[in-house]
């Protein structure tokens, strides 16, 4: 009987460790001022430039906002645990981002300063900014059409 209890305890402990490893937030810091550009965006993808020859989709860095190679900058407030955000992320990655457009991925859970600056209260929010970081437009994509066209149209 004792052997069965010990085996059960070991199995439960291993299951708990496995769940913790899978779901525990990474120790990587992705705050608005000093993001780690090699951080995993979600559980299955890494930060990469998408469609670099026509536009880009990269993690937020303040210097990207000032980049004169892009006339349209959109901040995407994304949370890895948010199904809506993951759907938008997939759509953006599978789309051809227009020339002169950049979408900067902002970690919703770790960017309180940016959320406060732009009045963001819900993940899956898109904020268009000018090269000085001033808000030009804002759109909450929650329960909206998941398309790049919807993002571009609604953040004008």
C-alpha cells in the first residue's frame, strides 16, 4: 500500500512540474523600454521579421517607432494567453504587410507604461502612432474580423 502511495505522489509531482514548465511565464523581460528581441512571442513562434521586403512585424522597441523607413506604425498589444491575440498574430504572420508599414508587437502583460500612455485596457488593441509616438488612431480588435485589412482600416 505504501508503494502505491509513493508512486502516486511521484506521478502527481511530475505532472505538476510539467504543467508549471509549460504554462509558467518565461523569465525573459519584455518591457517597453528594453525588450529582449529573441524572446518567444507565444508558445510556438519566435520573433522574426515577417515579409521584410514589404513591411515588418517585430517586437516593440522605442527606436522602431522613429524609423523613417516606415510611414505607418501600429502597436499591437498582445498577450500570449489571449485566443483573440493569437488569432490576430497568425493572421498578421500569414499576410503580406504593405510597404512602409510596421506592426510592433507589445507585450500586454509587461508594458504598463505604454498601456497607460495610449489608454489601452484590453489585449488585442491596435494603436497607430506617428514617428514621435503620438497616437493617431486606436482600434480594439476583440471579437472583430481577424484580418490585416481590418487592422489597417480601423487604425487610420
